[in-house]
C-alpha cells in the first residue's frame, strides 16, 4: 500500500499476533501490537491507528469492553474495529456488529480475507478523515470573510452575544470598536476594486497586529471592521483603537508595483457591562459616524448609559 496505514493488533496469543503481523507487513501495513485489552486502549491512544484488529476473548478487558471504551472517547469513537474471534455463530457476529464494530473476522482466517477486511476498514477510515477535514474547512469558510481572512459578520454576531453573556455573569466590562477606512470610495475610484481589496487586506493585517490574543475581530461589511474586547475599560479600549489608527497611518499602503496610497481610518469606541451587545454596536457605529463628521482619522468614544441591572 502507498501511504502505509497503521493497524493495532490486540490479541493475547503471541502466535496469532505474529501471524497477523507477517501478513499485514507483507502488504505494507505498519503494525503495533497489544497483548491485552488495557494495553490496546493505551496503544490506540498513543499510536492513533487507522484500524484495530481486536480479539474478543482476552484477559482483563475483553474485546467488547475495549470497543465500548473506544466508542466513549470522542477522539477514537470513529476508529474502525474488526473483531477477531473463534466464536462463529450468527448471534456472536450480530452482537459484535451491534456494539459498533466495523467488521468481524472468524478464526482461523484466510490471509486473503484478512487483507480484504483490513483494507475495507482502512478505506472507511480514510473516507471519514476526508469528510472530517472537509467539514472543518466548510465550518471555517462559513465563519470567515473570504477576502481578509477575518471573521464574517454572521460569526461576529454569534461570538459577541456569547462573550457578552459571559461578561454579564462575571460582572466584567467589555468594549466594541468600530472602524471605517476613510474615503474608501475614492480609493476604489482611483486604483480600482483590486486595489481596494489590497487596502482592505492590508488594513486587516495591521489591525490584527495590534490586537490582544483574546480580541474577536472581523469584517462588519464593506470597509467597516468591528473588534470586540472582553474584560476591558474605556481607557484601554481607546488606547488600543488609537494604536490601530496610528498603525494604519504610519506608512503608505502598497497597492501594486511602485504604487502606494496614504490611508487613514476613523473609529468609534464603546465600553459597558455587556448587557446589550446590539446596543453597543449601534453606539459604536454612531461614534464612528461622529468621527467621520469631525474630520476623520480619529477615534470618538461613546459610553453606554447605565442600565438598571448593572
């Protein structure tokens, strides 16, 4: 096989383990052995195999108990298990499959049947891994703005609600920063939408470079960006907002070969106890509008009025 798959053999018979190992290694499989049920669980956790060949009758934990333990572990619950057993009745096979085994190999076995069943189990594991990877990527895409790589508005809304609820329970102050790139329409008019996209990406990079690890930031829409700060106050929120503003204005943005633009950003800043996150976003947006009205390239603070439950 290419890209050798890893197989754990959990079998108390040294002779049977040796026979299984020989046949599997001849087909290019990597083999790890366990001599009883407890060892099988330890080996599975450390080796992260593609499939487990699991004897049912073993000292200590038997195969059924090992499978049950694997199914309870979120990291290994999808691991394909092929039971090995001399029990050959239909009832035994059905009982093993009902517990969640992928397949059942009766002793004594033919080498060709062994390889066929292991290959089928490995194929299932590879398909599961591919599906899991694709689902992770789809989840990332659903949460991310494709241009900047920041969170998108839908995910920002969800995260803000979650974090605000935590802040209320803990009695902590939170902050919302809203930024808008100044004269962005002029940017698009002068350098085109591709140049405008370059500005948005570079702004995102510079903003992220100033943010603390716990900040949640994303593209709110168009040239607007939002940052949610947990456990902060107005002084620190304003300080951060101005650091971002200065980082944007510090050096021209590279738009293309030999082409640069001076960019500035305006911002609104709100801090509160987090009882009304939607209201905080509205107030940050109003403060941002005030910054635009008062000359741009500045941060305007706005404090949420105290509520009765604060």
